[in-house]
């Protein structure tokens, strides 16, 4: 979709801006109007006195039921021109510019991408803030899985959360992401119609090596981890550990209907 962007200027420039504008015009000549426009926005944000200039999308301007004016801001993903930010103004002039920040303030978190220690720490930090605010949480999941230890960190935090947690699988939930999805609160684990789930045994990294003794110890550790993960899946799906052992021998891909039937999700449902 092409956004019909317009520049809205509420005041003129003073004489001190002459060099800035000249520089912008030169930049536009070398890099095209779009880069020049981005520079103009950046200079305005950095404190240059170019007047209250902002980019607003005439397509996106709308008003919600509470009377808040919502405008798509000037920050776009340059690969596909999708807006990354919103600007929300209420009667008090409050603003919330980051889309992710806006979602977070409404209790919505995103578990997207590979699950590692950094993601786990960021996710848990966000959960702690929401717990302090006594908020119900919605979690959007689209992940190929990742580190077992990081996934179990997230799982344990979600299990101990005192308020409602609603999960949506949007796209793909595999490996540790599937376990986190299955471990959600019963009746609140949803999957979109064309999303998929995949479960399997824990894997050893491709670069693994060492002595026979160390390999034996690692193999034993992997088997113990497998037992822990399969016990968790059995608990939340209502299936026996033996059934889970058989289901996870190979990469087991499931459609949304199969994920509900298996017990990983409760219902096929859209977010809206």
C-alpha cells in the first residue's frame, strides 16, 4: 500500500535555518527526495529550529471510540514502507510513538524469532513490569524455537504469573516455542487458522565433539532433558509420556486443527 504522505508545517523558518535548508537541498540532489525528507525529519528531531514539521499519513489518520487521534508517524521500515511507529494523542497531549511500546502498555508481548538467553531476559523483564501493574497479558508467538534453558526460563515465569495469559500462535511455533505455547493457561491457548506447530526431541548442536567420556555424559544429559520436556508436554496436552515419546521421535509438524486435537492449543481463533 502506498501511503499518501504530506508535510504539514505550522510555522515558517527563521534566518538561522538558511544553511540547514541549503544542506538539505544539496542532500536531496545527491540522494533523492526521500533521503532528503528523512534528513529533514532527523534535523527537526535533533533540535534544529525548523519549526514543528512532521510527516503524517492522510491514509492512517483516524479517531478511535475514546476520541484519541491516531496518526501513523514518519518512521517506516525502508524495505517495505510499513509504518513502525504510531503517534497517539489524547486530550492531555500525551503521546506514545513506538508501536511495540504501545502494545506493551496494553499488555501485549511478542515472542518472535529464535529463543535465546537475551530474548528470555528481555521477555521476563517485561513480564515483571506487567506483573507489578497487575495486568492480564496477551502473547503473540511466531518462533522456530531455540535454546532449551532459555525456553524453560520463559516457561517457568509464565507458569508463576498470577494474572490471565492469552497466547496466540501466529505463523509457526516449533520446538521450545511449541512447549511454551502448550504450557499456557488452559482455555487461553489459541492458534490462527493457517499457523503450524512442530514438536521434536532436543537436539545436539552440529559442532559437538570431545572425548568418548564427555560424549557419553552429554548424551545422558540430553536424555534427561528429553524426559523433562516430554513430561511437561504430557502434563499440558493430557497425553501420556509414552505418547509424547512416540510423537517427538522425529520432527512432528501439525496443522492448526491437529495442534488442537493433540492438546497443544485449545481453539482455532483470530486475534481480532
